[in-house]
């Protein structure tokens, strides 16, 4: 519907330019929005205001010219009025609203989505990236669902999307895992060995050791550490990744690629990136790094940089804060960062920089990193590091996800009573359900903090937003099913007549049809902002409108003795069902066909 209004405006401007009424080089970008006050019309446009400079005329005069010279080849406009300093308010014919139902029905569950890979843009979304030293726990949960929803959004907007999991399979943590697996392996053969501080005491490591024993028997019992440690690390990572994949599958999440940090080290890319930076003249050897421009060293006492300052005394520093080259680089870091210690070993940041360089080298148009908010300090280091390589910084975006408290009532849940370990995402899904988890984690912006109340999401009432959300689709399905039971099934899009659609004239019906027509815009806008909650809010508003309509017109029901009106309204309900199913699918939430009515409804 919005595209039809835009077509009228563009054709009118072209005609005015051809007639010499308006003179301009190009039409600036303008907006078509739903007016806040619906009495002002169906659509409001600011084209006259943004055209003022280009055409060299007052907005009011441009608005008058557009109204007078209106080109409406498809005859969709009832009237156009000028408002305020130059806004144009359009009133559209009922038939245009009614045609939305047919359009949705023809598109089905793909309504609102762009054609796959139609933009020609390649995008990479990295998310979860949990250490392969244990299960996916509640600390990863929100980022997992957020990253998956962002990927789905970008896909629905027509981009070619790759979902990636970065495996931190190098460094001290995986060595600790390997040593713990080996000790558990020894214990299975009766050896008396104790776990050291920092090793992994959880039950899952014992299960990994049992699997290893079944595969290799006692082959590694008498081997030196140089032989058993790589094998123990490999089986630990393999089994943990298998469990991680299983948990993510339970959550409806999958990745296209699993990228190994160890592979970066093995290929030499981690150390070679230091040489690349040196060649670009953006490193220096020093005892410690400089702070932005002033050369001062200012750190928060509880920062990691302060805690491990002794490890950064002497080495190669990257100019993530101090480098300038004719103002070419805009660097965001607070201080220069060490990338190579005095003994020649790279730090964690060096591998991360090599990984992100590798992403850029793969030629993506946009790369999105979904990080926990506790990694916010890492963002400016990576941004500065990529800028110093000459890459376009806008191609790399970060979504920082706040941690959420999982509560029962007022009590926070951190530990699984059954396992005695950190509460796992798998446990959360088992208790609350994948759809509930996804809805709750997506219902706010990534940087919003709020609680996930396990008790509240189990109630089947209007007070439970998840239940109310899915019940909207189930109610549509129920209405269509009851129509069949009453002997008046919906005739379908092909048999639907204009006379039947012409019965959709109630303000509430037109409002719902107009809102349905906006799904594509909502999806595109949410994808550009990397904010899935916009699609969720859109669904909530549409569902609330339908519940209100359903209740308000019980005395004039959807299925009635008026056959034409019944078919028109069933068409609207079927279109709404398709719209919700499409939007739910983009979010990754199931669209149930049946749900028990809440107690407050008959």
C-alpha cells in the first residue's frame, strides 16, 4: 500500500518537472508514515518539506503543486490535504485496503520477506562462540537467541547470510580441559589423582573421559604428556562441541560454519598479522603502551588491563589509540594494546585481530559480532585494529547483549539443583520451552536489562505475554476451523470475489489490513538496525488489534448469515494468520494451530 502511495508521488513530481512547474535535479529521500492521529488520513508524507531546497520553493507551495497536479493512474487516492508546514495527508480508497488480504493470501507464509539473496549482499553473523570447555549456559542464552534472530532478519531482508561460531580452541583454557579429561580418564582405571584448582569438576568431563576410554582403552595411560595432552584436548573439544550443537538445535539455532581459533595459529596468521601491522608503521616496541594522544596511562583499577599489567611490561604495542595519519584514522580505543609479548608470544587480542582480518578478507559486505556486554571493552580494540589495516570500519558492527537474571519469583536462579553446576540453556529450555525463551530474550533491545521470571511465563492468561502472543495465531486458526465446522469454509484466494472483499469496511478491519501491509517495511527496518524486537512489537500490536476486534464485534461475528461478509472477514483472518506465521518464522517462534483459551474467555 505504501509503495502505491510512493508511486503516485513520484509520478506526480515527474509530471510537474516535465511541465516546468517544479525544477530540481533529483528527488531527495522522503518518508511515508502512518499519521499519529488517524483522523488526518491514512498516510502522511514529508516530500514537500524535503524538496524545498532542491526545488527552491517553500514547502507549502510544493505541497499545493503536488495536490493540484496529482497523477493517480491506478486511481487509489480519495483525497490529499496539506497540513502544518507542508505535510501531505493521503486518504486511500477502501478497495486498496481490501486488496491487501488477497496479496497476503497469494504470498502465504513468505509474505513480508524479500526474495532470498536478492540484495546481492553477503553478511556474516558471529554469535554464541562459547568456549568449548563446557556446556552452553544461561550466560550465553540471550546472545544465542539474539544472534539467531538477527541472522533470520537479514535473511528475510534478502541478504546472503552466513552464521558463524568462533571456537576458542587455543590457549590455557583448553589445556586445562585436556588435563582434567586425562585425570578423569586415569580415575576410571583406578588411579588416585586429584583435580587442581581451576580444573573442571563437573559431571560432563567424567562422561567425556568415559567416551575416550571406550574409544582408546588404556592406550594413553603410560604415554608422556606431550602425547596424551593433545589427544585429551581434542576429545574434550569434540564432545563439548557435540553437546553445544545439540543444545543449540533444541533452541532452534544452527550455524553454517564453525571457525577454529587453533586453525589461525596453525596457519601462522596470528603471528603474521603482527608483521602486517609493523609494515604499516602502526606498532612500536616499549615497556608499556601509551594512552590516547597524551601518552598518559590511566586505567580502572579493576580492569583486566590493570589486573594483568605485569604481563604487558615489554613487547610490541599496536597504536589502537595514538596513531594519526592526516586524520585518516578515527580510533576509538583508550590506550595502545600489546599484541606481542617480549618473549614473542601473541596475546588473546592478537588472535582476535587475525580472526577479524580473516573475516574482512572473505569479502563480506557486513559483519556482525554479537557479544556479551561484559566484552564491551574489547570492541574499540577490534574496531581500531581493523581501521589500522585500512578496512572500512562501518562494515563491522557489534551488538552488545546485556546479561539477564533468571528468577523464580524474586529468587535468582544460577545453579541447576539436579546437576549442581551453572544453569544450562538446555535446562532452561526443558523447563520453559524454546519458544518462551526466544520470546523473552527478544522482547527488549539487546542493551536492556530485565528479569526472566520462570513462574510468570508458565501461566496461561493475558498476563503472560508469550501465551498472548502465540494465542493470536491460534485464534485465527480456530476461527477458520469453526467456519468449516459451521459449513461455511473460507473459499480461498482464487475463488474470493471483489464483492466479498468489499465487505471489509469497518475502521478496525482497515487498520489491521494496513498494518499487515507494513510487514515488509518492518522487517527491512529491523534488519537495518539489527533489532529483532521491532518485528515482535509489530506482531503484538497486530494481535492486540485482532483480539480487540474479535471481542468488540461478538454481536456481529466473523461467521454470520451474510455469506459475502463472512467470506470477506474469513479472508482477512486467513491473511492475518499468514502474516503472523511469516513474522513468527522470521523470529524463529512457532505459530501454533491450537491453544486452549485462557480462563477469562468463554
